[in-house]
């Protein structure tokens, strides 16, 4: 049977969710921000709508900079819980139409559609259209979908038409699809690799596909070289694999002023723990791990974790552990700038037979290790990027 893979990517996701809640915001630049609490515009842009993109605003940009570009824009704080809940409902819709699905990030999902469409690309496109319609009808949100014979082609096809696109690349069209494309557009090729390829005289994916394996492994190492060799020809055999739940819930925030005051730090961390616990409760999760993160002046970051024998679900255990970790932490004369609390190795409460089961290896580190090539960062997806933003200012 012909393999058919779909990738669904929500359009300007966090910003679209905000727009939906506030129809008055539609048509105006809308910027979702991760405020650091430092000054009115300290922090970074999480994402923004297309009106703001037209003005040059981008994910990861300092908010103060975005403010200069979109003077009359609406700057809203990110509400991760809201996006997670929308994401969960969207994933449930995708699962109704396909037996095998994989959530690749908070707003992206792969699905195998070969069986469902009897190996017929037009039927697969019809299924994708039904999924898009249902998401629009139930969630009032648009997405862009790519369909191809593997994950790589599906992902790159989804990029072709945004927003609200549906792009099918059939096997016989792959050569034409990739040939003239800039090499930087090949999935897994970041800025660094792109620069190196340019220096080697490779500008397009078609030119990359002409290079022999030895040339690529000599320049990019065995595993990434092999990846480039295959990917440039549109080859990819990564399976669509179900992943466990995201595996962690965290909250991180800046102190109003850098501090060394132990009592202030304890009170602050205790409030973060309460927030995390509230979210865990809302999602019905229990945890086996508690992590405390400290970011000191100069952005030096430290983490300390404790792992339990069995799953825990009480605020007392979380608070007590967080406090122990804080007290054990040695500031070594420095001041603390940000602090975070995370619970990990999660499972849904009372999940049958899950007593000994853990989510180890399903977190982003496990995923990154599994991703066999330099595409690791990109494959890990936007949710990791969003998490990373929290540490980026
Ligand atoms: N995100 C973030 N910081 C980044 C990248 C992403 O906080 N540097 C968050 C906000 C995005 C979400 O992750 O809404 C999904 O990321 P995407 O890269 O898919 O970006 P969008 O969905 O916002 O836009 P697009 O329409 O281009 O997919
Ligand atoms: Ca998206």
C-alpha cells in the first residue's frame, strides 16, 4: 500500500487563539508576549498574527523591538494553559480520522493516512479537508496541511501555503517540488548548515541532491551527512509514532529585583509551586519528579531535581520538595534573577497499571536524542521553542 502522511500545523497558533476570544482584535496587529516582568516591555515575542508579521514582528524578538514595529498593535500576555487546552481538543479531532497519529509540538500533528485513504492521494486530501473543516467549525481556528509519502515531504508541503493551506505533493512530483528550492528550506537545515552549504557552493536542494554521500559525511558527519543525502531527494522513513503526554508542567518567573534573600526566594518558589500544582490538578496529572531552576544574575542557569519511587499528587509533597531543593541551593554570593518549578514524569491520575511506568525518555531530551540528525531542534517543534523562550531573556 502507498504510504501517505499528513502534517497539520495550526496557523499563527497562540495569536489565533487570542483573536478568537476577542473578535475586536481581528484585522489589527496582535502580538503574544512572554513578559519577563522587567519593565513594561521586558521579554520576548512568542508569536504574532499576519498583520504584525507584515510589519516585521517575529517570534523570539524582544517585545520592546516589536513595539517599535507595531506601534498600534495589541500586546497580550501568553496564556499557555489556554493554548494547551485548545491543542488537546485539536489533537482529539485529528485522532478521529486516523489510526496512527503523532503530536509533534503544541500545534503540529502527523497522521498516517495510507490505510484510511486506500493509498489514494485525492482521498487523503478529502480526509484532510474534513479535519480542517471540523477544526474550523468546532474551534474557529484555521490550519495548514501538507500531504506526501513521508513526514519530510508532508512537513515541507505544509509550509508551501500558509495560512489555511492544503498542499499535496505526490511521489512523482517530489523531484520538481524540491529541485529549485533554496537549500535553507530543506527540513533540518538551519542557518549554520545553510551557511556551510553556501560556502561549499550548494544553493538549492537540487544541487545538494547531486552531491555524493562521501562528500556530505566528510563535511557534516556520518549521521547528518546521510540525512542530507536522503532528505535532498525527498527520502525519509521516520515512522509516525504516538508520543506520551508532554511529560512536564512548569512555571518560571523573574523576581521584581535580583535577590539573595532566602525568605523572599522561598516565598516566590512556593507561589510558583502552587501555580504548577493548580495546572496539574486541572489536567488531572500526578508526578514523579520535581525540579527547581535558578537563573542567576548574568543568566547562569542551575537546576536541581528529585525523583520519587512512586507517583505523587499532593501539594504538600510538591511544596516540601521544592523548599528542600531551594534550601540546598547555594547562591555562592550571587543574586537570583529568575526561579522556576517544574513537575515531570507525569501520568494521568489513576491510569490503569501505570504504577511502574514512567515517561522517561519521552521528554524533549529523549526526543532530541532520538532524532537522528541535525534536524533535532526543528523536529522537537514549537512547544520546545516556546519553553526555551522562557529562558531566553
Ligand atoms: N512559539 C514560541 N516561540 C517561538 C516559536 C513558537 O512561543 N520562538 C509558540 C507560539 C506559536 C506556537 O509556538 O504560536 C507554534 O509555533 P509555530 O512555529 O508553528 O508558529 P505559529 O503557529 O505561531 O505560526 P505559523 O502560522 O507560521 O505556523
Ligand atoms: Ca503553527
